[in-house]
C-alpha cells in the first residue's frame, strides 16, 4: 500500500514533471517560433529615392508621355501609395503643437530634407538643425552608427540640399564650400550672434562630407566644392576617390565601373550633373561620360550590399526640380524618366533580395506643373481670368465678379511654346508632347500632340507630393503623412529610432 | 529516479526555461525600435580635428599678383569661373561695377560674392571690398523667378579715397541651385 502510494505519488510527480517539461518545452518552442517569425516592419535594407520637385502632375505627365494614358511608370507599380505634406516653419519656430510654432507653407529642399532626415520641421535653408539652430542627428548618421552601410547618390552637387540633408549640419544651405564666408554660413536671425568658425553649423558642407564619413558611397556632382585637403581627408578614411578633387579632375563612368572599394567617393561634374536630354543628343560630348542616376544607383547597391546588417541608400533625381524652375518641360520629362529608371533598379533589387524597402517620394512640388486640355490655354495666356457671373443663379457668384471671360490674348500666347510659339520668349503658351496614344507622325511641339503641359510659376509650390513604397515597414505610408513622418517610417524599418 | 531528484530536475528546467525566455525578451527588446537603437546624442559628428577653422571671408590669391593697368579692371581666377561670365566691368569714382552672369543651371541664385582689389597707379594692392548676394535678402528668396544675371557694385574703401587707379575682381563664392 505504502509502496503503492509511493508509486502513485511518484507517478503524479512524474506526470507533473512531464507537464512541467511540456510547459517549458512549449515555452521554448513558442519563443523559438516567435524568433523565427519574420518581423514585417523590419527591413534589412532601405533605398529612399527622392524626385526633387516631383509633384503628382510630374508623375502623371511622365506616364502619359512615355507609356500613354493606360500605362504606368515603374514607381506607380509600387503597392503602397500615399501623399506627403511638405510645409516648413519660420526661423526660431517651435515644432507643430508647440506654442511658438510658426509654419511656412512652401518649403525649400533644405527644410524638406531635414524633415525626413532628422524628423523635425525647420526653416528654409537649414540642414540638420532645427528651427532654433540646434543640431539634430540624421537617419544616415544613425544608420551608420548602428552598423549599416550607407550611400548617398544625387544628380546635383553632392553639397546641395537633398544629399547634404543626410550628412551635414548647417545653418544655411549656401555654406557649401570650398571656402567659408560669413554671409553664406552664419545666420544671426537664428543664433543671435556669429558662431565660432569651428562650429559644425558654419563649417562648409563640403568640409563636413569629406570628414564625417557618414556615407560610405558618395556619388554625384559638385567637385568644385572640394579641394586637395578634402581629398587627403577622404583618403585617410579609406575612401577610394574617383577622379581628383585636388586636380579638379572629374570622375567618369569608366571610373565608376571599375570602383570596388568599401568606401567610394566619385563626383562626375564640377557642378550639377548634365541633363539626360543633352547627353542623348550629344553622345560624343564629354558630359556623356557622366553616369545616369540609374547607373549610379546600381553601382551604389553593388558596393553596399555585402553587409550582414544591411544598408541605407538615398538617391536623388535632382534635375527634375532644376528644369522645372526653368519651365523646361522637355528636359523635365526626360529627367523624370531617368529617375524612374533608378526606381526600376531599386525595385528589381528589392524584389530579388526579399527584405529591402523602397520608398519613392519628393521634397516638394516645383513650378505648379500641370496638364491642360488639348487646344486650351491658361490664365497666363488670357486677357482676364474666367468669368465669374452666373446670371441664372446669383448665389453662385462671388467677389470679385467678372462679366468677361478670359479670352486668349494673342500678344501673350502665340501657340505651343516648344512648337509654333517657340520664337517668342515671352510666350506663356503650353509645351506639347506626342505620346504613345497619338497616331504615328504627330510631333512634339505641334498643336496635334495630345499632351499639353503648363507651369504656374518658376518656383516651388506648397502642394503635397506623392509617395510610393514597397517592402517591410511601409504600411503607414498608405495615407496622408507629413514629411517628418518619413523619418519615423525609415527609422523604424531600420530599427535606428525608438 | 527519486521523487526529490525529479522535483529538483523539474525546478531546474523551469528556471532554465524562464532564464531562456527572459534572455530572449532582452535580446528582442520590449517593443519596436528597442533593438540596438543607436544613441542619437552621439550620432552626429560635430568636430573635425585637423580642419583649420577659417579666420575670415575667402580671399583670392590672384589679387596679390594682379597688376592691372591704370583705368582698367582685371579679372582674377576663382573656383567657379567655369560657371559664370563677368561683363561690363568699370572702375568709376566710387568703386567698381559690373555684372555676373551665371552660365550653369540656375533655379535659384543662393550665394554670390564678388571680391574686388583696388590698386594704385603702380599696380600695388591697396585694399579690398566685397559685394554679397545672399538668398532671403533683397527679395532673393522664392518670391521671384530664377535670374542668371546679378549686377554688382563694390565701393572703394573710405581710407583709399583718391589713390585708387585700377581694380581687379573675382568670384570666390557662388552657390546656384
């Protein structure tokens, strides 16, 4: 009996032990399962592409121009689509929600770059500092510190606002170098008094980029900003320098093809890179040896990809904005196409890799680019704005009332500006382009071409910009978000922000 | 196996399991973003040992060697000469005037500085003056259209009055978007 009892107790203990073992084993299995489950918000790599000045209509116009009304740009095939608000703030403003918050509705590239790079609103011209002038860390700096490899690619000078927003801290975007000047670098309205010249915020951006090692791969333009001392500083950090800042010898596509360093610095023009239209029409020109933004993107990915932790790459198609400022639709459209080819490179890599996030967006819209009906005209070409009188229902009238309609003004509009009206530099008329939807033989610049494009101005506008995304951590972008939210999306995808 | 031994084994397993789970939680962190997040306070590099801090506005070495003939305005070399033209240079009583035409892509002229040297009749450099364009001042922000031309005037410094016979100009600062 006793033995029986002991055996019974023993069995209960054994049974309890079995249960306990099962529980522990279950916990281990559960934990192991939890570890094995993919974290869908976490990306190994993030490729962030910025079409500078690319508003929604830039996307629409480029689609219609190259693929027709029913086609799609590569960026439009990304599954997550949203829009991004872009406003800036005035100098010394607080952040949204704070008592001293003072918005500025139209941003520049510097303020916008700081918004997504550092997650704060700042004033136009500021880079890597908030509106009170305090240094704020950038995503690329955080990624670098966390062990990611980093890259920064642009068709602008690499010291220009969009690339510089990730790898510099400056009170004024004009403080680019090669030399310091008080007017270009100081901002007494923000700091009250001049900062010592060894303060990073007044250190020329080229000097910062050449010495802070924030980006492992730096590709773009702007060689004239760098000098022999910069080349020495780059070499001392282990950069493979293509071309030579000391000799002001620009790098070439061949140099880029041959590059294989873990750190690569290559600038292909003393200023901004050359527009694709010129290179296409002048294949023997020296500028044709400059790589395209797609080629630079592809090479940057190749140079960065072999890293267990992953990489963070920013790519800018800068000339969309610059040619939009000039109201040059033909060049703008070709730059849109070139940028979209860089998106193709990034997306193809992401699909093959399986754990790469691709985000395509813009910093702001430029020039009020728009599509108008074939054969119609804009207010700028009209005698007056449209009439604003509804005799049948006066409730529809408002002030000011305009009885006359905005008839075409022959002295301001002599036809499509890149066609029959191109001889008139004062002409506000639209630029027209043939599309794949047009019959064969229809030419650009003719009234028969179906795509009619116009501009509101030569400057930035306050319109929201599109965002397209693919990969882990991008679900929140299927919404209207602010440009500072992009900092959080990328930061969480890379696990570099809390 | 004795009951005591079994109980001890179970207890050991439970402790080991708990430690394992705890360790796993520590590694995974308490929530999104807790994994190996770098310290933002030390992420930005703000000091550059070896970089000499500038002591003033930029100079152009060519001003020291230029020997403009009396009544003329010479042009000295600057880092951005391939993206601008200087025209209409004229030495008047109170200073030197002219026009900078930016020949590269201009969506906004952000920074421009013209540095002028003033010389006596023997070609000796007496002093310098500057013209500065800074975006955001003088309605040079986003309020107007892009402009490729900028007229400038650099006044003769007060202490050089009456002794200036020639001038030379160059452009040490140019930022155009």
